[in-house]
């Protein structure tokens, strides 16, 4: 039984990161052994063959299962949106939150199609973060509270968790976080997001550049970078990824925004994302750069960039298929099929 994941300070968050459990090696070994004996040529299903072992290792049992996938979208607003970094006004965040509750968004349609239950979390939508070109985006209590939303969002019985986000201006925030973490020029991390181009994109790059310059001179640690440049929905996704590790729930990380939240954890601990897989390669240009930094191998390559956990929910179908293959195919012994033999 995992005790309640409650944090009252950033030091509490750091302690949870330090206490992350490892994989269940016995379950992983059992999956690896069965996979090697299924009635198919070894490697013939490519990466599909990897997922049963990964799910077993992090669910803590073999065979793995996909009976209870779960998704969540976290909604919050960014003060930096007032600087024109998005093609949409800030009020769209609240309007989209209402759309999620009404079942009318891409997130809802994807969850329905993939048979994935979901929750929707509004995190102080009426109180945007501060403009990070003028000061820190959040106070420590604000950041801790947002992380707490994510810590409480993961069902203990989930087979896999699919976190996502909605927040006008949040790609500027993610770009600033990643530029602060990894260096490079702001233009290398900053993309169109919701559709800014030309002079508007140049303005967005400059906003990111200003924020990074203001907040990184004293070499802050990853959580402090998140406090200064991040947003509540990014913090909540970090909390959810962290909670899932303690609950032994594998995670499908969504696109650019969710990957940026994961990058904060990875900067705190090298194996912090071992219980995660990257669901898709976002069309946001900074995502490919981030995957190179994290060694990520996205499952899907569909040029998606909506966010809202849509890529993660879609990729859950791949995991469902992987489990079906692993559990329903017979082994050579069970099927009484002659095994392959080495060719000299």
C-alpha cells in the first residue's frame, strides 16, 4: 500500500523524487521469457514486442494488462499570454475547459474512440501565473499546490496514465523551461504553438529569451526553473508523472508540453522517466530537440501538435494491442509448433 502522496514544500517534492521505486525485475523477466517463446519470428513485431516487458516491469506483475487506462487534462492560464505569444486570447482556456466538460473537444473524441476514461482539472484558471519577463511565474506555495493537483490525479488501479494540458501561452512557457534547462538560443526551442507566425513568432521568441535571461543567472535547480518560468498545468503533469511512479502506473507522455514537464524530473534524477514512454513525435520543432536530449523514441509519428493528451490516448491503443499479442498468442510449446533453428 502506497501512503498518500502529500507535499507542503518543494523539499517534499524532492524527497518523493529521491524515493522513486524501481521496476519489478521478476515481472519483466517473465514477460521477456514469454515474448521470446511466442509463435512468431523474433523481432517480427518490432517495438510492439518491447511494451509487454515495460508494462510488466512498472505495473509490477506479469502478465501485464490494459483494462483500466486513464487520461487527464490539466487546464491553467499564463500571464505571459498577455504579451501576444499565442494566436488565441487567454479566455479560451476557460472556454476549452467548459468544452471538455461538455464532451466536445478533441480530447473527448479521442478518449471515446479509444475507450479511455478521463478527468478534467481546472487549476486556478481565473488566476494566471505572473508574467515571467517581469518576475517569477509562481510563488513556491502556488507551485506546490499545482504539483499536488497532479499527485492526486492518478487512479491507483490505472493500467496506464495519459496526462495532457490546455493553457493559452503554455508553449512559450515550455520553451523557456527547456532553454533554461539545456541552453541554446530561444529560437531553437520556440515554435508556432497555436499558430503564431512571422512577427508574432519573433515576438514569442523574444519573450522566451527575456524570461530565460532574467531567471537563470544564478543557476537555479530544475524545480526552481519550473517555479520561475513554468505554469500550473506543467507542474500538475510533473506531479502526475511522479505519483504514477510511486503507484506503479506506467505513463504515456503526450507531446511537447508534457515532455517538458517530464524533462524537469529527468533533470532531477536520471532514471525518473523510466516508467514513461513518449507517445508521439510532436510537430512542435522543439520536441525533436528534446527527444534527442532525453533519448526518447516516440511511438507515433503523425505530425500532431494539439496537446490535450490526444497523442497519449491514441498510443494507448498500441499498448492494448501489445498486451493482446503477448497474452493471446500461444508459445511454441503450447501450439506444438516447431521452433525456428539457426541457419548456418
